[in-house]
């Protein structure tokens, strides 16, 4: 610092001194977490960038470092302005760096990560598409002995997983799992990134289980996620994600086997994830959402009203903390709709049913027509409209319930774990229509769908679906 103070403004050595100061402040930030160090490091790096000529290769390195600092700040503050600047300066660094430069892969990789962050924040599809493209390029150009080769495999797998969640294209999920498995295979067991890698891998295996119903994927997901939780230090920032992912898969295992020990353990792990996550962290609402779903499942199993009331309370908290434009908003609305429906079934309070229908419609309106989450949302809305028909006997509700249930069947892939449920619900509503009209064709169609539901339901599935 003294050397910097005594160095004249126009001295070429000033840029080097500022760069060293920025690095030291950044190192101290990583150790102590003091935002003042990160802000001062940013200030130093910005001064360095201003001192270097445009297009200079050294400037590209400085801009890349500046982008990394801004990325760290965004992760702390969630200020979109920091993320936008991070993307801007990192893109400049990539554009200025020749493709045969040894740092080109790292710079492209960091630009991909920041674009992925913005997609997670805004849901802008173009960011995900560009991030996936850049992840492919970085992996293609990196030699097998690249120091971050496992990370490149993981990042591409994660982006393909995001593509699957957006489009429902099973090919994207298969490719994501393939890259993540490769990453696991080439990563040493004592590598610092191994816990998060295992957590992501387990999560995607769980997604494939939901899509195909293959028990082998569910079992491997639980095994991998237990390993991730076991090797992650308690104070590691990634531990909450691992606990949440393990809880989700144990919840799926409960739905498959009916073992209440799995459900209790799922709630325990997700509760831990919630407890260790600050409320201003974007994942807090996600974990709350998952906790609410598991508590709702336990209410259905035990009838404990406290679980249902707690599920509704925390889901309302999560919705309040989540902007309507956020990608997770629809899932939150769906889960709250499910729990309000459960409460209506217990109390017969019309207000609960009306709110459940309203909030489920809002969730449907907020996601694209081809989004895979529409399966559950359409199914839930059909069930709720069926409940209202039972209450009011308004034929319009029954007709809409059947129409929505047909949509749910039409968008559910043949191999999807939820297909039995949507077929069953359509059959139920058509049975109600037969009872109303006496038309034998409605009864025949109801029987056809109910038979199909029996045929596609896995024989070892104990509890059925939560909807």
C-alpha cells in the first residue's frame, strides 16, 4: 500500500501494484468474508482496467479477474447490476483472448457460469442456450489433462440438466447424466469439488427416476447423495444443497416404498438445509418449497394437522419471498395449491378450495406450454375443479376438469412416473360425467383410462402419488 501511494499516477508500475493489491484483498475476502475487502478489491481492479489500453491481452486477464470478483459479489448481494457487469467484462475478456491462448477455456467457462446465473435469476432462455453452447466449446477445446476438466464436464452436464427442466427433452437429461458420471470418474475422492459434483449427479439421477420410474436410478441417487452429505464439511456453503437433494430423493423413495422412516429422514435433511440458508439466499425459498411438500406428504400419511398447517405456513413464506417472474414461482404455487386442497378435504372450507384453484391457475399461466412441470399443475387443477364440481354440481366445473385432465394425459410421456396418476384422475372425472349424464360412452372411456393407469403403475409402488 505504501508503494502504491508513492507511485506516480502515470507510472507503468502502478497497474501492477494495483493488481497485486486487488489479489491480496480478494484472498483476504475468501478467508474472512468481509465485503469491504471484496469492494476494495473491485475498486483496485477497475483502476487497473482503466490504466491498460483497449484490446491489450493483459487487459483481457484483468477484465476476467474483475468479472470473477463481480460474480462473487453477485452471489453475496444478488444485485442484478453486479451480474450484468460481470457478464459484460467477462465477455470483453473472451472476445479479446485468442482461442489458442492457455486461459481461453477458463474465461469462456466463467462467462458460461455467469450467463447461467442470469438464467437462474431471470429465466431468459437465450442465456441458457448461450451458456450451453459455451460449455460445449470450453469442453471441446480443453485437453484431457486440463486442471479443471472435471469442472468443465460438470458444468456442461448442469446446463444440459437445465435444458431438460425447461423442455422435458429426455435426450438432454441422458446427456447431462453421462457427462456428470464422467466427471465423477475422473475426479479424485479428496478433490474439494467432489461433494458438489456428487450432489448434482445424484439430483439428475433423481430427475431421470421421475421421468422413467427406473428404481435403479433412485437407489443410486440416494447412495450418491448420502456420500455427498457425508464428505461435505458442515460449514461448507454447498452442504445445504446436498442435504436438500438427499431429502428430495428420500421423499421419492417414501412414495415408492411407503416407508415412513424415509419420509421422516427427508424432512429432517431438508429442514437442516432451510436452517443453514439465509432468507435472502435465492435457494431459501426452494428449500422451503420442498420442505412444505414433504410435510404435506406426512400429513396425508399420519393425519397430523400440525404438519399440514406448517406446510401451508412455510409455503406462503416462500411465495412471499419469491418474485412472480422467478422460475420457481410456478412450483411454489402448485405446492401451496396441493396443501390448500388437502386442507379443504379436511375442513370443507370453500375459501381454501377457491384459493387453491386460483393459485394453481396462476402457476400454470406463468410457465411455457411445453414446460415439463405443467404435468403436475394440470393434474392438480383438474382434481381441484373436480372437488368444486362435487361441492357445487356446476357442470362447467366438471367439463373443465375433464378438459384439463385430458391435457395432463396428452403432455405426460408414456414412461413418466406420474402417467398412472393422470390417467387415473381423468378416469375419475369421466366416471363423474357418466353419473351426471348416463352416457355409456363416458363410462367406457373412464374404464379404458383406469385400466391403462393400472397397467402402467409400477407393481412395487406403495403409496401412489401425492396428487
